[in-house]
């Protein structure tokens, strides 16, 4: 230990002992570790009775802690369910109902509230979908350190760009803990591995070659074991709180759902939940009462002696730890993910041995008789249906107040996701193929979707984007036009259509597509830039100038926008202004052939023959050196 550190440690000890002498002895707040394992079905964990997988780390935590056999997430998708874990709020209350939707500052997170109690906080994520700079804005609130992904990744592989292996994630967390020894700590570790595609590393890929999903679970468990071993080695295990939970399950083909997100059946909502408490408290306890992942946040705050926020949908799990309560808690489910494809969102109530699912064709299941939710017993007059509907209506009015917006009306006019699940499976497979740079597989899969639904806007758009990347601009424009006809408010599809049409030199149509896209979402820099070029091509330099100026407002330093503006100025005969800005720009752009080409034109327009000649020679030289 360095001398400075020894001094600091002594100083801290002095402060602590002074504080201790003036107050009655108080146990210091515990370190808290929240471990979320993505896509983990409760019934695929060994200590939950599944023999197809070895999960020694989870089993050991259950032995040392309280295991909840009936824990449910309110959402089957990652960002939404994690937002519920972090805020203790239902999806409709916290508002993060899709990827990229910011977690509003009006909903305090467990990290913020623990930080206010002098906790040192950090988060380590295993997937880019939880990156706070892109797809999970606001999730980093309250964390001293939030381990985002690099903004620009040179690799084409999933690893490091879209995903981190569990071992990578825990090592980063361990490294941070070693560098930040002062506690108490609140550390969130997110292990993404069991999420598809199922590609566990060796030896799990070999041992579990016929059931790779389990292989990913076994691998994630080994990463968890690494982390627990680190905590034990560093004397942090015994006194800490460790909550381990699945964010949602996985369809695995049940109800024809391959993955998760669309439905609210137990296959994707029933998750493992294990709470290890400081010391021997609760060790080996099994709680069979129904609880919710919403209850995690209030529990952690209570264990840290911090007060909970006023608005919360969950409640502390404390009453279960010492067997004081066996009361089942109603578990509500929500998924707006189907809306992304133009299908009806779903709501559910799981309570008193039944599950009610509100859908265009509603469902009711008797869970003790029918745990796989196969036989729909829905009758509108059934008391359980009516009670559930009343609960959902009350919730909806609360959430509408909270979000100052209401759920779109006429949702029941949308297709029932039950009729669309095959399409969703294919769309998901195509997305993974595109992410993994297998465009041919993606194309084939999307074409299959179009045989099921020739007007699927998602398939048409993705197919158009694939053709755009592949350089088949005519096909790209064709598919994107079809996508826009189904969904005229899709700004991204319109922008891509504009890109394709600019390439095929259908400039008038490209202009219309880009204008329409920018009318929907005005702040698109790339679209402004492209529209400027299109106007130049259409010999409308005044309109081009407007676009380049708007682009410069969005990105003031953009060289491309400045060159575009100068180009437009030259076309209108404003040589002086063009020459001036190009000269200034040339200092940092000594190798930009296009710049010197424009400069030559500007000088020539001003009658400065020598300078024009010099700039033209330089442009020629630079472009021949390319
Ligand atoms: Zn997830």
C-alpha cells in the first residue's frame, strides 16, 4: 500500500471511529450487487428443478439466500424489464416501453437513491441495447460509472460491438471494484449470454451442443461463479446483499414464440429470483408466494435503510425473508413490443391461480390445471376476467396521468399477435442474420415474411435497407416505397428511399422522399446533407443552400456541409463568400481534392486566374494520388 493511501485509510478510520463513538453502534450499509441474467427462464436453472443444465453458482446463492420460486417480470423485453427493476415501476408508469425510449428524470432509480446515501455506484452491461448513449438513454443516471460500449467499433463480430461475454463483463466489474475500494458499493452486473443467438464458448458449445440455450446459461453461471469467487476473496461476500434475477424468459417455441417480447405467457415472464442477505439471514429459504421483479428496488432501498420514492408499483420483499408473509402479490404484465410491427399490444394479470391476457382475442388460463397455458377459458362474464379488466383500467388511468398521454385508442383494431407470431420469428431471425453480416440469409428470411404478409412494413423496410447496402438501388427503392406506402410516417424508410433514389439519379422523387422524411423528423443531419446534394443536382442552388445551412446548424463543424454550401454559392455566382470560406477551410483540409476543385471554381469566378490555376493543379494532384 502506498504511503498516501495508508494516510487516507487512517484518516477515514478516524472519521469512522469518531462517528461511531458519538452514535450508538450501527451496522454499516451493506454492499449491494444486482446481477441480472438476460433471457433466463426459471425452469432452466438447476436449483429450480431443471436437470438439463449445471448452474452451481446460482445453486450456491440459493443455498446461502432466499429463493423465490414464483417471481414474474412485468415485461418480456430487456430495456423495459430492466427499467422496472431499477425503478420499481410498471412499464406504463416508467414509460420505457421500447428500445431507445429515455428513462425520464421524474422516475428515480435505485442507483440514484443509493448514491444519495453515499453509495459508490457502477454498472456493467453485456449488450449494446443497454448502452446509455444509444438504446437505453437515462439508464446511467445515478451511476458513478456506466460501462457503455465504444462509440466506433472496428470489429464486425458481435463481440465487443453488440455483446460482451459474461466473463468479460464480470472482469470489468472486478477491475472497477479493485480500483474503487471505498464502500458501500452498489454494482449492477448484466450477463447477456443466454440471449439469442445461442453461441456459448467452448467447452459449453460442446457439452451442450444439442441445447445451446442451456449452454449459454451454464456459461453465464460460470461468469457468475467468477464474480462470486472475487467477492469471497476480497472479503465482500458474507456481508453483502446479492440479488440475482432473470430479466425475462425465452419462448423456446412455446406458443410458437421462438424468443421473447411479443407474448405474456409464463415462458417469458417467469424468472428466477434469488436474494442473498448479509450474514446467515434467510439462508436456504424457499418462498413459494408469487412476487414481482418490481419488488427488487424497494427491497434494496429497505436493506440500505434508504427511503423509497413516493410512487412505486412494487413492495419490499422483507416480509418473506423470515417467513412473516406468504401472501401472493398480483403480477401485471405489459408488452407494447407488438406495436413496433403494427400489432396489438398485450396486457395481463396473473393472480389467484389464473392468468388473464387482454388481447383482440382475450385469454384466460387456469394455472394449477393448465400451467402451460394451453386451454383458453375466456368468458367475458367470468368474475376473474371482470376483476382483471377493472384492475387494468385503473392502472391505465394512473399511467395516463403519470405519462400525461394516453394509450392509443382503437388498439383492438390491430391484428392479434397470436396470428402474427410466425412472422415475428422470421423478422427476428432476419435481424440477427443482418447483424451477423449474413445478408443472403436475411434476404431469404424477409422474403419468406412477405409470402405470409406481402404488406409487412418491417420486412419491406429491412429488405430495402439490405438492398441499399448491397448496392441494388433500384430494388432498394422499390421495397422502401412499398414500406412507406404501408407506413407513411416512417421517417427512416423515407430517408433510405431518398438515398436509393439519389443513387439511381431519380432526383425529383428523391427530393420528395427526403422532404417527407425531414418533415417528420427535422433534425436528421445526413438527410439534410443529402437533400442539399439532390437540390444541387436539380439545379436549385438556393434550396441547396438552405439545406446545407440547416445541416450546419445541426453539426457546425461538418466539412461536407461547408463544401456543399460553397458549391451552392458558386452555382449562384456568390464567388467571394465561397472563396473566403473555402480558404479558411483549406488549412485543416490540405488533402481534400474536392475542396481545391471548388476553390479553383471560386477563384475563376472572381477572375483570379493564377490562384485558380494553382488550386486546380493541387486538386488534380490530390485526386491522382488517391
Ligand atoms: Zn433481456
